[in-house]
């Protein structure tokens, strides 16, 4: 029997400066700090129904993963967070206020269908896709019940 994935539960990022990354994910993206296990170097941020876990690369947990990621040594391509609503002007104003450079807004396909998205980088050069709701029905002709 195959597994049934309901949704993304969490993503774990190894970061060089936990406080800087916490500010980025909370102040810029609107996450809320949920818990800290400082002795492990684990900081968990609520992102909707999912979590973004930050692991300090200098902590016991972080050292187990090897060298820190960066622009030329990433441990993933990107992860995507869904924004609803997706007001491009407000998003860009907030990013600019925090000194975050954003790429162009384009139509991209995701779990909910095709909709607007743009890419940014967090303080550790991890790529984050900010994605809006789909512009069209992602499952045309499907029974909605």
C-alpha cells in the first residue's frame, strides 16, 4: 500500500546565525517562534500548519551535518511557502523594507496549481519561493466533493 502524504510537515535549515535567521523568518515572512531547544541548537518556527526548523551549524545538532550551506554549497534547491492573499505590491514593499531582494514574479506550478510566485534568499542563501494561490482550478473537471 503506498503512503498518502497529506501536507508538508516541516523543513529543517542549517543556518550560520540563528538570531538573524529567526528575525528574517518572523519579521519578513510572518512566522512565529514556537519553541527553542538551545542545548541542541534547534529553533522551531510556526509557518501556517507547518514548521520551519532552524539548526545552528555551530551547535551539536548542526555540527553533525557537516559544513554550513552557502551560495555554492547548498543542501537543497528551494522550498516554497504559500501566501494567501498574494498582493505583489505589499510583498515587495515589505521585502524592500527589510533589505531583501526579490526576483521577478512569474506564473509557476505548485501543489495547488499555477499561480504567481517569486524567489528570495534567506540570510544563509537558502532560496525561498513565495507563492500565491492558483489563478485557475488546479483540477478542472474534478468532482469537488
